[in-house]
C-alpha cells in the first residue's frame, strides 16, 4: 500500500536512473543516513561501538571491495585477509613514519597501497580462471601473512611482532588509540563506509561496472564486443584492493588498536568476508551490507541469548554457534542462492502488489 | 533486524551491573585448537573463587562473581568480551593470551582497570614506571628464557660456547616474545641461536622437526600452546631427539601435552613457576566444597594437573590482592582503582600461601611501583612417563637480571615514547 511507484513520475533521465527510484526507498535511505550520522553518535557506548557497530562498518567496506571483484567481475579471491593485512601494515608504517599527517589521508593511502599489491596478485587472472585463480589468490594470502611475520621492518622491529596503533586525531579529535571516544571512531568509520558505498554504486552502474559484468558473464563474448579483459580485470582488482585496504587499515587502527598478521588477518578472515558476500548476495551493494550485518550480529546475538539469558556454559554456546552459522550458510545456499539481497528484492516485489496481489 | 536489535538491547539491560559483589571476568577458551590448555586453567580459576564463596562466604564478606566469556584465543572475541564485561564492575582481567593482552593493555589502562598477565603477556610490563595498570608477577617470558639457558649451561657442564640452541615457537606474539633475550644471551654465552616458527594452530610440524633433525641443535627451547605442545612432543619422540635436551616454557609443560606421546615423552623438561602435584590442602577443600557439591566449573577431573594448579594460583593471587585492597580501604566493596593499588603493594609470604592451603606453592615475592613483575623465579620440571608425573628437578632460581633488566628498560622506553607516557614512581 505504502510501497509502490504509482504516481511517482520521472521527468528526466537523471531521475529515471537514480539509485532509489521509488520514493519510499529514497525516504528510507535518507532517514537511515540521518539516524546513522545524527542519532547514533549521541547514544553509542563502548560496547555497541566495539562489539557491533565498528566491526559491521569495517566488514561492510571489505565486503563491498570483495563483492566488486567476485560478485561483479567474477574473479574468485581468497586473499582478502592478506589484502586487509596490507592495508593495516601500510597504515601502521604511514602513521609511525608521518605522525603529523592526518590519519584520514593515511587510511586512503593505505587503500592505494593495497590496490597496487592487489593488482600485482591479480595479474595471473589474465591467464587463469575459476578455481585456479582462487588458488593463486590463496597463495597471496599465505605469502602476505608470512611476509608481515618475517620482515621486521613492517612491524618496526618490535619484540613480539605486534603492531600498535598510536593516538591520531582528525580535527583535533582522537580516532585511534585507547582514549578515542566511541562516537568518534564510529563516525570516522561511517564516513569511509558511506563514501565507499557511493563510489562502488556509481562505478558498478557506469561503464566500468558494465565491463566487469560483461567479463563475469562471458569473457570471450565481452572481448568480441570490445571490452579489454586486461583493463577490466585489473581495474576490478585495483578497486577491490582499494576498499579492502581501507577496511584493513580501519580494522587495525580504529577497531583493534593492535594487530598481528597471522592472528588478525589469517585465512579465516578471507573466508569470513567471502561468506558475507555469499550470504548477502553476490553482485549487490545492499548484499554487502546485509551479509556483513548478518555475520557480525549473529554470533553476538547467539552469545547474548545463550550465555546471558539461558545461562548455558560458554563452550556449549561457542560450539552451537559454529553449528548454527554453518547450518545457516548451507540453508542459504540451498533456499536462496542469491543471498539476502535477493530475499529483499522478492520482498519488495511482493510489497508493491500488497495487499491486492491480482 | 529490528527484532535482533531489540533483543540485544534487552539482554544488555538484563546484564546491568550487579552491585556489592567482586567481579572477576574470566576470558577463557574452551573451544578451538588451544582449548586443551585453556580448559584446565579456566576451571582452576573459577573453582578457587567458588571455593572462597562456598567455604568463606566470599572475600571479606563479599561474594565473588566470575563472569566467563569465551574468546577461543581470538583477539577480536577477546576485545568483545572485554567491552561486554568491563561495565559490570570488573576488578581485574586475566586474558590468558598474549595477543589479547597486547590489545587490552592500552584499553584497560585508559579505563583504569588492572590486568594481571601471570607468566605471559608483554614482558616489559614488568616496568611499572611505564605500565601503570599491567602486572606480570611472579615471572615473565624473558625470565623463562634466562632460567632455561642457565639450566642448559649446567647440563652442558658450565659453558655453552659453540653449542647450538634452537627456539621452536608459536608464530605469534606469545612465541616471538623471548627472541630478543635469547639473541642477547647467545652473544654473551657464545652459543649459536636460531628460531623456528610454527604457525597457528600447529597441528602439523613435520617440516620444523625435519629442520631440527638436519641442523642437530644441542638443545631445543619450546614456546608452544594447546594442541601444538602434544604434536611437538610427539614429533620430538618420533625423530628420537634426546628428550632431556628439549625444554618447554611453563605453558608447554602440562600432563595433556606429554601423555599422548607415551613413553617417548619420558625425560621431557619444562619450566614451572609454581609447584606441581595435588599434594596441597586446598585441593581437598576444592574437592569437598566445590566438586562434590556439584559446583565445579568443569568436569572436576583436572584437580592437581599443572594448568589447573596455575588457574588456582592466578585466582589465589587475585584474591590476596582483593583482601589487601579491602583492608587498606576499610571497605569490602572495592573499586578497580583500589584493586590496582593493592596489586602494586602486594606481598606474598609463605604464611599467606600456607593460610590459603598452598604451602610452598610458589616463590615469595613483593610487588613495588617500579617492579610489577616479581623476582622472576622459575624451576625446571621433568616428566616421568612411567609414573605419569611431573617432578621438580631444580630449585626455584632467579633469572639473570643483568640481561633481562636492560632489555625491559629498552622495550618499555620504546612503548613510552610511542604513546607519550610519563614515567611514574618518581
């Protein structure tokens, strides 16, 4: 009843091509932005920031990045953890080498560094595809973690190989280090997420995105109609690496505060982000958000329900969590292979007709 | 989504701080590849506090509440556990993970909550002038490395010149911690040192042991944890490495680490900073008040094992500090700040240990503002496979302060410079 496009006339191409063509969606989008920017910072506390919102925002950026590569360009990557580590270590080196430069630029530069590394490891994609490419990126994952463990220059020769984020400010407000306020870290990450999502959305519906999708759907046909596989694949690796690098930098500097390559950026991280986009929906911006939210919130909710409400032993809850997450992934793959994003699309279709389906 | 948010909010309201009890969060790991080592420690920690509640009615009349939170040795979960428990009146954190310790040092310091990393964590936290809220008494990794090398020197007949010593270690914060000390000691003692890392979780160590077989080191020091320990001992037995020349740190010297290798593990050594065995009165009380009453945290079958004892010891040190804090402030409901002050003035005497049913359990030591790490006393234990028992084969000896001291100074000074910390205690 509320959700329909009847009477919502478009009088220009710009209006016809907008991201949210239906008014209800558009209003919802602006309301969400207002709540995220103007309401949550005032009510947020340390627990909400560190246990739920920061991981969600940062994983959403990583999922956006991986979705561009896997979902839009069809190049399977298992190297996300390693690429996040590149972002983290790049930001650490930049933060300690240039303490006077704003952390804002460090994070963006870390994204740039990761983009370059990602392109290097993406070069084999010109020759190999599918599972073989997955194995090549898996090699990137292990190589990068090994590199950051092995070469002391990356962790400034500290005794334990840990990197620690020093205190850095944006406009005089601390966003890294232990004294950073919850709202500041939240807003800092939110700005990056919103900017990343806008860039990703506009890239994917423009020329670049169409080329990626052409390569994904059938690379030979794409080549025949004039899409250069070299440029398309390399640009997808670069853009993906940029976002993943930003998320790695934020993950280390803003969220964890201290990190270690093998522990924080291991192969499990690569799989986690891959699960996010599979559950959320491949080739969908909304799917990246939904998948990140789902996999960040689910363990916390299960823990709260199991341990705090039902009073079960922590180990049983932890084991149950693995069972439930695994079960849900299988269930999703069978019932809705296109993920939460498709579920949302179907819901919207139904809502348009509701309450008169005929 | 909304429903999920609502349920989470409701849960957090339900978990609001319950006043007038002493809260000791236990960031434990009963799952994952390190669970074999995490479970007995968590059981010991919880059971000792349960014993105090059941037998003495808590500490100074206040009941103790141990909030357990599962970390699976994962730093992200550790941070989440910290954030979830810190507002419930947490007095002290003992994360039992060097990785999580590194995460929490700045956070706990900013929140004014003390941390005790007993025999693990950041070694340079011994320097109380820089690390105000972190304590690592009675011993740290660099002490362990020093005592271990001392023992090897004795075995080798007084000199290590020209010998080869290999450090086999977990490739993470914990395992890398002793490397600077060992490099320094290699210079002083004139032995050849190399480090072989094992990646998490360490269920596969064929290549590492192949390397050891090829290089034939005279001695192997081992910094492992969880499933890694059993595999290493088994592999050492497989390649017929002389077990008496293979020594683990105190985290690699529990029953479950050597039992799977059977007779092959006979003679394996490990450092200990407290006594072994179940021959202490406190365990009788735990059996009577906790296990037989059905209130044990685990299955109750771990009593007297090395890591269970260590959990009890950690809880005992925390309880003693809490008692001191209550006495010093004349109130039974103490704050984290009072707890911190009491830990900084903590003195463990033989009489206190005996009173708690742990006579001669660990070394006597005294914490001061400058020294948060105690005296660094450790002893060597050896596994007797036929009796299935650990035996202390040396006295508690102190580490070489002239080696460890300057390294601690340098590392803590670097941390202070990085984080603009002014020295205290002046």
